[in-house]
C-alpha cells in the first residue's frame, strides 16, 4: 500500500476525502505475535509442502506449529487479522486433519508446556533447552510415583545385610551397563537410594518391538514402585551417580585334594548370543550358553561367529566362575542335566550349509544360573533340576 505524505493528506482534506491509512506500528503486541507465529507456520508449509501434523513421533516444532494453526483457525479475531496474509489458504483448511480437542486459548509458552518442552521464557522457539517425549515424561512419573511398601519389615534385614556386605568388600558397586542386569534379586543405587528388584513380571513386546516387563522395586526408604524395566533402565542411565551392586564374590567353587581325573582348574562361563536369528533375538535376555572350559574364556570364544556351537555369531560374556580341583567334564554334564528341560531347540547351518543342533544353549534367566552356582558351592547341585514353568530350581525326582 502506498504511503501518504503530509502534503498528500492536506490535499485530500481539501478535496473532502478521508484517507483511512493504517500506519506502521498500529498493531498491538498481541497482533504482531500472532502474525509472527503464523509466518512460522507458512514457512513450514513452503519447506515441506504440507501443513504441520500432530503426533508424538513427529518433530517437536511440527507438533507446536500444528497446535498453533488449530488455535488460529478457531479464533475469529485471528482469522480476520491473518486472512489478508494467508496466500496459501492455510486458515481455510488446506490439508486439514483431525486434531486433539483445543477448548482453551493457549499462548506459545502454554503450548510448549503442554508438549513437554522446557524453555526459559525468553528464548526463541528454535532455542529450546530441553525437549522431553511423552514416553520420557511417563517414565519419569513412574520413577517419581512411589508408594509405601506395606511389607517393608521383611526387606529391612536384606538392606542391612547388603550394607554390611558392601562395607566388608563382599559386594562392589559398578556402573550400570545392561538391561540384562535388571533381574529378580538384583541391587542398584538410584538417586542416592538402594533399590532392590523383588519381582520381574511377564516379559512382553512393546509396539516398537522391544521387550519389557513390569517390576516390583523396593527402596531403602520404605517405598516401592511398579515401574517398567525400561523405565528403570533409563533412570539408571540418566543418573550419573547410579550404580549396580554386584553379587557376592563367589571365590573358588571347589578345593581339596586333586583326584586322578580332576582338572587342576577350569571356568564355568555364561554367554549371550548376538545372533539375529528370530528365536534368539526375541529372547535375547533369556537365551544363555552354559559351558565349562579349562582354557581362558577369551580363547574359548575366539572365532565364535564361525562356529555353529556359538550359533555362528559373536557372543557376550555374561558371567564366569572359577573352578579348582573339579572334574570339568562331569560338572558340565551335571549342569546340562539340571537345565535340560530348558534346552534351546534351534538348528543352525554351519559354514558349509550343513544343519547343526547346538547342545549348550538354554532359555533360562541369569539369576537361576547364579542359584545353580550356589548349589555347586554347597555340593547339592545333583539334587536339583530347573523347572521352566515355575522358573525355579526344584528337587529332582529320584528313580528307585
């Protein structure tokens, strides 16, 4: 629009014409903000060729623009202000989609809060300091929302013993590393509090194809939480001071006089496969190889990806237990008998395409393997077998 000078105004006045010119700076701060916000939506449309969409999986800025456009379409004063600028037809519903109900008029700060965005109140939208997804917010709430543990009295002695074992060096603290470390009976330090995983519920698969399970976690302040395993995993990873508390040091499993067929030393090893076989991938935290070797474990697993006994894939060492003066072959036979009911039924092709059925892989939780090692130390392992239905070691039925 052409600008009129003072002389032009005087001439028009002489001619009896009233000129209604909207001078620069006549808009209110609110109108300027509305226009600036709409221009950001327009730039998004020009860049992507579509209106911004809703949805947790989308970029936070796109989600903000989508909510903003909904608000602008709903408010008549905004439509009146912006229609002359709307050369793309955004206000009239170009690419309109169904959106979440928006009954309240919110400014951008309120929208940011609604979307889980933390800003400093003065930064531009492109300078957000932290953006949390809805999943992260739910997980944070799970960690924060604890309730009083109704049977904490039965856990008090466990926490006391735990502290005594830490003080005596029987247990150590280590950085948390793997989700597989979260199992029944495992201990952690989270937010300065000791946390004891009492129960792990049934494992399920999330919509994203990841495994998860509901836990019961008791804390040393007398509270408990029913958080998800992945929620605890994220909390431990996000807390720089978090720690995993190790199991008691087992030390030598056997000692005494070496018999004729005994090995001077050996090692029980527990491995996890990195195979992409569907059965293994779907149960990676449960599938373990349990074996005994008189070599170093590093030597035993060298070239794993070329050996069908290792499922033709690399492996991860989960645990090792040193042996002294034990018949390695007999012990390995006993272990495989104990876990026989949970043997993994899988066929692998070797390098030459020939089918091979590995014998040392079992679908058994890590904590059960630890219990079996304790039975070995006590000398009672021959009396037990693993029961997959109850997920526990049970007394074996002896034949008469």
